[in-house]
C-alpha cells in the first residue's frame, strides 16, 4: 500500500476504467468489486494485495457473493450467477433493453438483490430499480430513474437509502421485511459533485462517494453532514467497510472521461480505521 492525504492509502493501483461496487466477502476474506467497462469482477485480498479477475463478457455493474459460494452479477441483459467452477454460469433473471446496462446493486438484510439499470446515453428516465427475490420473482420497484446508484439499509432495518445520481441527493424510504418500500423523501442534498455509491455504518450514518467531488461524505441518521473525507482522485464511485473487523473503508474509483490524467484514478483506495461497518449479507440462494 502507498500513503495518501488524510490517512487515505492506495490498496491497489488497478487503473480501472470504471471501478464500482466494493463488497466484503467474509467467507473468503476478500473484497469483491467490478470494473464495469472492462467487464471484469475483481477479488482483492487486503492481507496479501493479491488481485484476481473474472471476465464477464458483458459490462458488469455489480457483483455480490451468494450463500452457496458463487457470485450474482448485474449485467447488460439482467442478473446472472457464477458458480465456483469455470464456465459455471446461469441467468437468474433477464430483462434486455436496447441501450441499457446494469449499474449498482446491493443485497438487503433479508438476502434479496436490488439491481439498478441506466441507459448508456444517460437519457433521463431510462433506468429502473428492480428487486430479485431468492425464488426468482422480479419486481420493478422504481421506474423511470436515470442513473440508479447507491443502496443501503439502516441498522434497525426500517430505512432504505437510495441514489438516482442526477437528482444530486440521497433519498430514504421506509422498508419492511417483505421488501416493500414507501414514503420516499429527501435525506440529504449533495452540493459538491454528484452522489454515486453509498454504505451505511453501525451507527446508522450514511457514507456517500462523490463523483467529480473528490471526496466521501458521511451523513448522520438525521441527514446532517458530519465528515468530509478528501481523496486523491476526483471520481470516487462507491465505498464499503471491509476487513475482519469491518473498520477499514474501501473506495473504488474511475479514470474514464477525465479531462486530465490523475496518478491514482482507477485505484482501489482504503482509509484504515475510518469507522465501524455493518456485517454484509450474501444473496440467498433458493434450495
């Protein structure tokens, strides 16, 4: 690792075009994340720095561990699953749309996958947020979103946070164990950069990556900004707590579309001891 400003370190200078969706996998002790435009799923071992990749053949918006040791992936045509063996792939749900790809996704505390989409041309209203249940049932939760991005749930399981990036805010819903959401309302407005991925810590605070904002912002449960963490890149994309004690904040970043080169754009960054994360949930594979 190499150091950076404010305790930020470079965990892996991956040079990703569009790094996204870091997720801690406690079963393997690795961080799972994707490079969307390289159609690659990364597994990075924080202890050794070893990084391996899997080619998905389609642009991949997110990859999440499942309870059977595989990975569910949000692809261009829908959600698929990779098993542990080479060539072990199957579709879980398909919804191909011309000019549309999968973007950020997250597994809720009950083991369901919430998968967002967006248009390549970012045309307003061209994306959706869907919920995929373990039995294969698919529900369109939000229609006519633009860039479906960050998702997270409060420690008391009563709130779901959500970002549609061009709105320049984080929204919050009431949620129940059945996966129903209601009462959408603004949680926090973002003034510097555009909100991208998010994670929720053990105190119920929401950490948000700011695309073109060069920072991570932490918002208290009542929506107040209480910490701004500057980064050595302008395009952070998402963040999560990882490591055996879930205290290190990992941040994916991008180098696509930059007006000028940045030495660590596309790197996987880490802020050791940034806070206390919540235990991750794997997608629940139906028997």
